[in-house]
């Protein structure tokens, strides 16, 4: 397939998939319909074999179904891009595989047996790279990381994780080290993309990096009580609007109010009404989604548009999960909307 034909295919496939994104009215119907009567809405969104009304299906099985849908669509999109662009998309999928690594490491820390840990793994299908069965047979966290360092695709990540874990033998340190290394790799791959997709792609990834760095800074500094130096070290070593200098200065502050007061534009405007870290997360996620919607509408024939779709698709699948879970728990619609990151019911 020539480059021109490939990008035409990518544009066409992205447009077809984007037609499945949930409208505000569909989301509201999903929240309001009685449990088990959502099939029509779900099918219109390309979500099959979900069966929200069947009590015999576990939440874990439903979660796996949503992840499989996302991975299947990602695989379709990888067929129409160059090798570097394919590497970027596949790398994005590995977030789910790293959740398996986190599950494995936490299980080892907590002394869980292999069967218990295995039940929590995400099935990555053709994207699987971790030798999970081999790692399940290891004795402890140190041996897991040592095996990953020995000639696997996760060697660099394992070395960074081991270094941080040796300093802080705490579960959160493992997660923080994995996430830091992963998103640094994502930013590096985004910078390597050339051509028309490079600008909007870097904006999309940069928005994600900024959001995570600010949320992590608030969490590490205020909730976990880490020192300014420890907090700054655990942030992603990449930046977009929030420069390394700004993040270093914010890490020195001692309260939520102080940090909010020192934020540069546009964060100071976006977060003017935020009162806690959860609200910061929701607001910055919505800004990322707004940018993704703009890229999806205005870009054409490039990787950035496909990536924007994947961000919005994952948002929708999270909202489906939140709606079904909320109805199972008999939560009020306004609480379900809040959990799904929906600001209000459509008028």
C-alpha cells in the first residue's frame, strides 16, 4: 500500500470509527435506561457482547470486553501507518500491559499466590509482550525486575523501577516509577513523528503529560508528604506548557492553595474553581478531550486524528463502565454523571 493510499485508508477507518462515539443524548440514555435495556445504545456505539443486565457476568469480564474493543480498533488503525507511527500506537496500547506488571508486582509484595494474581491480568491478545507465566514463578519483586532486565523489551523500565524501589519499598513507588518511565517513552515517540501529524500529536501528548505531572505533583507533595526533591524526581521528565522550571518551583510549595496561585496560564484560568486534586483531574481531562475533539474534526489523513479518536473512544468506554456500575449500585443519575466526568445532562 502506498503512503497516499495508506493515509486515505487511515482517514476512512478513523471516520467510520468516530461515528461510534457517544453523543450527549446517547450518554444520558445510557444513564437513564433501566439496567439491561441498553443494548440498542451499546450496539450503536460498536459495543457488543457486553450484557450489562446479566448478573452472572463479572465486572472483571465486562472490563476486559471494553479493553478488547479498544485494542481491536487500535490494531485496525495500525495497518495504515508507517513503522514509526505504528510504534507510537502500539506503545500507547502497552499501558494496559503495564497494568499487568503493576498487578504482578503488587501481588508479589502482598504475598499472593500465582492463581490469584493471574485472575487480575488483562488479556492483551496480539499485543502481549510480558512473559507473565515466567514472572509468576519468581520469588519476589526483586527477581521479577531482574528477569525483565535480562534481554526483554522492558529492560530500561525495569532498571528505573528497581532504582526507585530500592530507595522506597512502597507499592506507590513501583506504580510511580512505571508510569514515569512509560510516559517519558510516549513523549519521546511523539517527538519522533514528522510531517503534518507532528504538531497536533505533540499537543495531544503534551496535554496528557502536563495533566499527569500536575496531578502527580499535588498527590506526591500533599497526600503522600514527599519532599520537594522526591516529588520533582518522580514527575515525567518531559514538558509542554508546564516547563521543568515551573514544576520544580511548584514542588517547593506546601499547600493546594499555594500551588493553584502560582500556576501559569492557561492552567490558572482552567483551574480557578478547583478545590482539590480530584477536581483538577476532571477539569484537565475535559480539556484533553476538548483538544482531541478539535483534532478529530480539523485534522485529516494523519496519525494525530487517529490518536485523538483513541483518546475519545477510551473516554466513552470508561463512561459506559461508570454508567453500568453506577446503575448496579443504584446511584442517582447526577452521581453517575460525576463519576463519568459528565458536567451536566443534555438540555
